[in-house]
């Protein structure tokens, strides 16, 4: 004798509401295995003493790694370098790509070639770009050759070997490679601005460069915030440039938090301490995201706070 279970009256509506989640389930399962679960493990390992010695299980030490972090001078130096990187890179990547986008948005013959030229560094591998720029910065590289031509008798400039300048030399590579990417974001926003607004501004006496200040900048505010946050998060996570060009030297002058995490985890095999540093990096990025949401809500029009 079979027992029939009663079907709820709202079952068709409930089934319709659950359908999108069934499609999302494979992606969520993959993210859970590759992102969320490793993140939880890293958080738990930050409260333990653990290395790559698989014969020894993690030893719970509470806040021991955090106490060590507070007294680690290299960590504070890398944190300072990361914020210098952030302050030096983000303003340039917010302002300069907007100028490039305005330039390539003009209806001129061959302007598509300029767009392609500005975007080319984006598609170049960072490994290739880092090696090329390291050659340019070399003692006998192109930049020092130009310096010797401009300043006869000069021996060139130690771009990557002088602690004062090594970090700024790497920052220049990050800016060079990111200009085209953020230019495309701005270009999409510029092409969405109606031409009638510029015509009305011209009638009111706002023409030339002033029209961009009166019309372009206010309407591009959401894109400016977006680029500011994306570039800030990318600057705090910079790794490839450091690894290829300086490896954190000289004297830790160009070492950032992400490179310090790599160094502790894969060179010194201190997994738990690297997880602790990674947790601090996560909190920094989370704070930047919260600031971005706050600025967006304050600057948005009513009803558009989350656009």
C-alpha cells in the first residue's frame, strides 16, 4: 500500500522560486570548495602554529601570531609600502585614464588605432611587461641611456637598486599597465552621455575644457568611484611586478603585504603566520569596499544609492 503525501498548494510558486538556485548550485558548490572553504581554513590556521611538516598537526596558540605580528618590523614596513603604493597609484589611475578616454572619444580619423595602442599594455602578460621594464631600468638599459644623453658624464640612475626609488619605479609599471583598462571603463561612460548636454552647456558659455568640468565630471562620478575602488584593491594586492622586478628589495624597500605573505608561506614555510598576514590584508580590502559603498550612497541621487 503506497502512501501519498499531500502536495502543498503553493508548491508551483515555491518550485518557480527555487529554480534559479538550482542553476546556481554547481557554481556555488565550486566556489565553496575552491574559495569559501579554503578561506575558512586560512582563518582557523591563523590561530595555530603550523608549517608544511605534514607529520605535525596544527597547534592551537590563540592570538600568538597576532602578537608576533605587532612586533614584526618587516610587517609594518610592508604595510607602509602597501599604503604608499595605494596613495601613489590610485589618484593617477583615477584621473589620467579619464583624460585619455576624453581624448580617444573624439570623432577623428584613425582614432581606433589610438584606442588599440593605449589598450595594448592591458593584454600583455605581466611577466613579459615586468621583464621588459626591468631591462629598461637596467644600468645599461634604455632609460639610463637617455639619462646619459641628457646629462653627459652621468652614470645613469639606479632605478631598482636604490631603496628610495625602487617602489616608485615598480609603481610606474602598474600605472602603465592599468591605464588602458580604466580608460575603457571611462570610455563606456562617456559614450552614454547625450551630446545634447554638451550643446546646452556650450549655449550657457561652458565650452572647451570647461564643459568637461561642468558636464563630464559630475555625470562620470559613479565611474570615478568604481575605478577608484578597483584600482585601490588592485594596488593593495600587487604581487607580480614586485616578484619579477625587485623581489621585495633592496632592504625590503619594495616589499608589499601580498609579497610578504608569499615569502612567509612558500619560502619560510610558515603557513599559519602567512594566514595571519593574509587576514590583515582581507580586513584592509574589506575596509576599502565599505568606504566605497559609503561614498557611493552619499554621492548618489535619491533612489540610486546601490547603482
